[in-house]
C-alpha cells in the first residue's frame, strides 16, 4: 500500500472516530471537511460506498439507536433523552424515532424487555440467582483494535475477525505470554441491524507501536472507567445466559447506574487447547 492510500485511510478513520465521539453534538459540513480534508461532496460519496448510507443518515441513525438504548436501559424522561442525543425538540425526535422503529418512544420502552421494569419470569421461584460481582476501576491504557460488523451471536463470523486480527498482531510481533485480548460491544444487537452492529476486537498495547498501522486497524486510548465485573465460566455460546442472569437481577440486587460506555469482555484463558467448559471470560459492565 502506497503512502497516499495510507494517508487517505487515516483521514477516513479520523472522521469516523470524530463522528462516533461527537454524534450528539451539531456536526456541520465545515467541520466534516476540516476533519477529513475532503470536500463534503467527495467524502460523502466515499462514506456512502463504505457504509451504504450518507454521513447525515449515519449520524441520525446512531442518535436514534442510542436513544433506544436509553429507553431500554434507563428511566430517563423521553424529553431528556431527545435533547441528550442531539435532537432540538421532542416532536422531531418522536417523529424520527417512529419512522425508524415503527412505534413511539413510549411504546418502544413498554415493549422492550427493559431490565429496570419488573419481570414476572424473574419473580419468586423463577428468579435467576444473582451472580457475584466486584467493582473495579480500569486504568488508562492504549489499544489496537479492528471493528467487526454483524450479529453478536454469530460466533463463527466473529471468530474469523479474531483470527485475522491475531495474525496481524503476530506479523507485527505484538504478542507475548502476557498479551491481553478483549472486545468492546459498541451497539445493542436488539436495536441495531445485524449488518451494522459493531464489536471491536482489541489488544492492550504495552508500548507504542513502532510501525504504521494498515487498512482499518486503529489505535485509541481507553480512559479510566468504573465497572461491575462478573465472571463467566464456560463456552462463549453460553454468554447470553450469563448476561440474562446479570440483567435479571440488576434492579433488585445490583442497583447501580449504567454508564454510557461499551461493555467489555476480557478473555482470560481462551485458547484452542482449553476445554470450552473451562474457558473464563471477565465481563465488565460500565457503571457510574
């Protein structure tokens, strides 16, 4: 890959990172051109070819999907959610929300299996046993990652992304016995369309890279964040049950406020030589 192509990819990655970090704020054409160093017309064409949607539609979709997460996981007022995700008023928010999800924000909240609402299946003898957890604050660290798009339950597809990522790390001599791999769940699979649902597969960097990263591999800094840490032992296919157990007891036994950050999964002993029943995954739920 020549230097010109590398520069263009870096400009694109800088733009998408900026949008993902600032989508709740007003993002105008001038700012997009300033970040990408392209004319808006040209970067919009590039963006649409990569995402199957324009920059404007991408920003609107991310705002609406984030609002759906707030409706599902919090008790915030609809008016507060609308303003928080970047809409100027409740009327325009409600109209856009109904256009995407085919129901009003209030009906969406009622229809989802909101973890903050009483669940008859989780009462009395059907109540799931609470999982033990600890509160931990992860420090700041640097990360190399690549984005996977697809259903989070499609483990074979995610495994392919992991295999490609590990080969890249191996090629660049980044691995050791102390390497720490983890993933970030960026989107909620029950809200975001499968082909757009994002999961970052990642490696903690112990020292700065001594090479220029290629293609859509990226680096970033993970900032200090507090988490509720749970342990899952067993196959990855059983992770859904562990999450259901966590969320089913959140209101009554955990009673913590969610933070608007990705959920992390750290893979403690994931290796082909380890029996699936002995695999250990650390689940970090971000909290206030």
